[in-house]
């Protein structure tokens, strides 16, 4: 939900996003003592401040000498709430940290822009890592009060955040709109049930078909649960490596369940099974390195994008999703008091009704599709469904959730193929605001009938899409093999994969709203600025909603 940060590590086809917190260049490590007074070094032209809120959350702030009263408050994304041993492949060595992050990933360009405009930057490290929206919103509200007391000139606060930080930002604007002049929830995480259902569905599929020893949830409490979660991550990475090897050959992992082996015996290639799991969960079928359009020169030019590339995209995206499922589920279970994932009533056949036509060839045809769905149905005792704890599931619903209501000028930005916080989470807010704006227009017309004065509602939402290019998969000219190592992720893919130009677009749009009495830029200037940053203001574009929404 950064959940995870933008930096990635590659292992041939698998490009896994490290969830380790980004190193923050523009950061001050705050003192550990709770309730410490805010301390500023008094330097010019920019002074640095640090302190802690009443819950022990460290914060950092930078204030320019020409401070104009505006503060940009950034909320970082999801950070693991457990240490990951150094020996764990790809993600090992992570240590729980609450280092404050005043700008996304310590981005120097963004920091320079704000400070050059006389705008202070601030960020909290939060008292708790993992899913922390409830406490983080309170922390931010308190931090705003602290800032105002320390710097009485403070007149306006713009809030922005990435991933879980986007959810925190939206929640802050929903709960405390009087504190916020404008907001930018970027690559916004949806509410916890939706996110963990997406990730959990994919993890359940991996467990059911490819390695039944994956625990996948209902983790033990304390250190034992940590070990179980880390063990699951090792198994996931191992399975994904085996799946990678089997994509071209059709060979299933040697860890496959009896159910999986029966599908293999029926002649169903492992790539088709993997793709099915991704479609069931709602993962994007385009990833950092696979566009599902391009093919190598030669015999595979047409068959590769048709049958192989979507599965490789799920391989990349699903690795991220499965790791999220493990760590997010363990974290949520800790807070809810028991197992929170339940798919006893999920109809996976209905889930993929549309996709089975689009990806029919990649799924090896209708007979194979029906065979896989039958194998994954509740009627098959070899594919036991996950049963959640009713009390824990009820408790989960009491953790913070956002309605999607827009109370302040808001900028949304997301990649259209983000595998962790899918674009559909932003689309939900767009749809909610369309209804909200329509209601505001109706109310304005009703008021007109009595006052004869029509006051049109002001648009409070800009939706910026980071769209994927037409094609981007690269191939070795000699072997025809797809290239991933050392190849940058395509725009619009990976999690919160934004350029400095795109972050600056958001920052400048927020500042414009603040400087123009809450009026967001619009029309040609907005479209042009977005285009220069590699973004699209396309009111006709619709991202697919999360599968979870249709089942509520």
C-alpha cells in the first residue's frame, strides 16, 4: 500500500518491489523521547526542525527564511511492521523504521520547489508502522497544531501522500477538512478489506495450486507469527522462480498440490493457471516489463503477446501482490485479533466472466478454463477455502475507511497498471465525486428557485493518469528472450512509479489551488502541464474497479 516503494530489484523475469522504506535525503531523525519539544536549528536560508507528537511519532520539518505561511505535509506509504532477516531473498535486511519523510522519497527537486516558493515541508514517521491510518490521521492533525503554534504565520496546509499515505491524506481531508487547504492522495490505497481481498485471492490461488505448505493467513501471535510470515515469503519467492522457469515449458512446480498436478496431467500449461489466478484477483495484465502486446521477431512474434506475455505480467505483479498479502494480512490480523481473509462465498467463475473471452487463448481455451475453475471451486475438497474469524472480520471493518468524499481541492495521481494500489481505487473516488458534484449542482438549482441567484458549484477534483506507453517489452536480438535485468519499469507500471516531473505537477497544482482561493487549474493550461509531465487528464478514461466492489 507505499504500500511498497518505487525502487525495484529484478531477478530475470521477476521484478519485485522492495518494501523497505525509501532512504530519505531530506530528513532529520527525531529524538526518541515522547513529548519532546520541537527543536529548530535556526539556520538560514532554511532551518530544520524536529520533534515528536504525543503518541511518540517523530516528525521533521524544513522552513525557509521567506516562509509564506503555507506548509506541505507529506504522509509516507506502508512500511513493514516486522524486521525481515538479511538472508531472505530480494527483501531481506529490512529494519522497522519510523524515520520522517517530508517529501516523497526525499525527492530533492520537490523539496527545492516548495522551499523556493516560501513553502515549508513537513512529515511524520508515525508511531506505528504497517497499516496505521487510524493513528496516522490523528498524528497529522496534532502535528498541524504543533506547527501552527511554533510558526504562528502558518495559514494553510496542503496534505499529500503516497499509497497508504494517500489513504491517510484522503482520510485527513475527510475527517478534518478545516485543517487542510488542498490534498493530493497519490497512488491511493483503497480501504483495507478491498486491498487485502485482492492480494489474498492471489495468495490463496498460489497456495491452492502451487504450494499447499504456504500458510497464507491465520498467523500465530508474536514472534511465531513473524517467523510464519517470513517463511511464507520465502516460499512465495521460491514458487515464483519455479513458475518463471515453467512459463515457456508448461512445467508445473514440483511443490504443486494434488489439485495442481491434476491440472498439469490434463495438459493445462502452468502459464494459463498463473494467469487465471491473476485475473481472479484483478491484477493488471501489464507489468513493469511486459506489455501483453509486443513479441520477438520470428516464430513467437504473434503467440508471445497472445499467450505468454500476460502470464509474465502476472508473474511480476503477483509477486508484489503475494508479499503484500502475507505482510498486510499478518498486520491486519494482529490488529483485528484473528483471521481476516475469507473466500468461502467468492464466485471466481463470475469474477473472470469478461476476461475469459479476452484472454481465451492465454487461458488455453474454454475447456481448460472450465477445468481450472472446477478445480478451484468449493466442490473440490482439494481446494479448501479460507475461513475467516467472524469477530476479527467485524473488527477489521472498524479500522479506518475512507468514503471518497471530496471536501477540499484534491489532486489524484496513479499509474494505470499499478499492481499494489490499482487505478480502480482512484476510480472509485472519481465516481464518488461525480455523484457528489451532481448532488451539489442539484442543490444549487433548488436554491436558485427561491433566491433567483445561481451559484454554480466549483470543481474540486483533478484526476491525473500515468498511462502506460503503447508498447515497451524489450527482447534480446539474438535469442528473442524478453529483457528485464537493468531495464527500467515502464511508465504507469509498478507501484507509485512517478517521475520528479510528475511529483512536481502535483505539487504545483496544489500550490495553484492555494494561491487562487481553492480554485484548481483547468482547461488547456492544466492539460498542457500534465502532458509535459507525462500525465493524462482524460475525463473519458475509466480504470477497472477492484473485483471486491462488485461483491458488496
